[in-house]
C-alpha cells in the first residue's frame, strides 16, 4: 500500500539523481523538482544538497527519509493485517437459529457443517424468529433459519425448508372431544360444538416477540374465535406442559417440533381449522448481498439436509 507521492522523495534519495528518479516514477523532471521544492517549503528545511554530484541528503533529509520508510512500512503492515482480517471473514459464517429449535437445528445443520468443513469458523447465534430477522437486516448474521408466514419476501433470498399446517391444541381428555383420538398429522375436524367450547377456554400465548403469538391469532381469526381469556406464559414448552396437565383449561397452537421435547405429547389433542393455516420453516439471507464461499457451502448443504429430512 502506498500513499500520495511520498515514494517520490524515497526514489530521489535512493537514485541520488532527479532525472533518473523521474524516469523511474514516470513523471517529468520539472514536476518532480517542483514537488521536492514544495516539500522543502512545507517542512521548512532543505532536504537535498543539489550542488553536489550526485545529489546528497541534508541531515534533515536523512531524518525525513527514515520517517517515510517507517510510515510506508507501517502502511504495509496495516495492509497485511487488513488482508488477514478479510481472509478470516471469507472463511467464516454467522448463522442465526431459533432458540426453541437450537439444540436440534445446531446438530442437524450447524454441527454437521462444522464437521464437514473444520477450517471454516462458525458463529451460531440464537433468538426468536422475529429477532433473528432483525439481526439479519442489521448485518449481524449472514444466514438465518426461522419461522415465517410468507413464502416470499423481497428483502430476502428464501428457501422454504418445511411448510406446516397449524392446529389448535388442548388436553386430550377435554369432555367436548368425547374421547376422539388425534395426532399432529391427523387432527380432529372442527365442529360447531368444539368451536364453542374452545372459545370459552383459556388461550395460552407466548410473549408477543414470538412469531407463534401471531399464528395463534391467525388461527383464531380463521374460525371466528374471540380470545376472552388470555394467559401469557414464558415459552412454548411451558404452554405445552400446562395443556398436558390433567383437567387443563388451556388451549393454544403447538408447532410440530415440540413433539420430541414434550414428555406428555400423547396427552394433547389437535383440532384443525376448516381452512388450513400454515407457517414455514425457512432459511433466509439478504437478497442484495453476494454470498461468500463459506455461506454458499452452508446454504447448499442445508438445502440438501432439509430436502432429505422433510421429504
């Protein structure tokens, strides 16, 4: 890295001849002489003994030559450090994963990537789906895996990993179900009696910063339920645990990924709205940014994993 015309003086000092220095620098001799004269005026000291042949440096000229060499050497070191920093970022990737899915997602996607590409530095961050989206927009992560409503968003390049149909969830022993059995894949069909009973129950909501809170509202709006009793609980696992308790009066919408984390999952019933309400597990990156080699490798590997996992 070089700055300004500071190499001009070094070339004159090393060649001890202004004409020869001008040829090396590809400038005219008068221009180079004028530059040296202006430089001496700015510094306030004569730098060259022009009367000697070859030209020699004054004491001030020797000091200035040492100074320039130190400055340019420091500039080169700075350039090297910048290149090293750039190399580190090119061989690194920052990935955002939902807090509720961190354990499984890390193993299936991030951990698998780290094992396959051990030389790439991986930074994994967690948060709610909405928080991860904001982190991506601010440039704090490169790629995120999160839940979204939309198949497309012009701000992001998006790969839909899995589309999930949402269902109401309540205790499997609720009297109005009359012993009907259900699973997450085969929910009970909504009836007027069930709809009326759900409307009177306690709706369990996660904090508003969870995207699931908006999904519960969507499911209620799709069947015309007005949530009369709302109870905010700290997280989705707490909600599932409350619903599974004997005699529970709670109802909510529980995503499928909880099935492996809730011990009493079989004590929960699922009721499908007449019109499907869905959300997506998606992988996003900023649409207007190019991908590094590390990001492309993670993107391609994650798409392949998702296709195999959710086929």
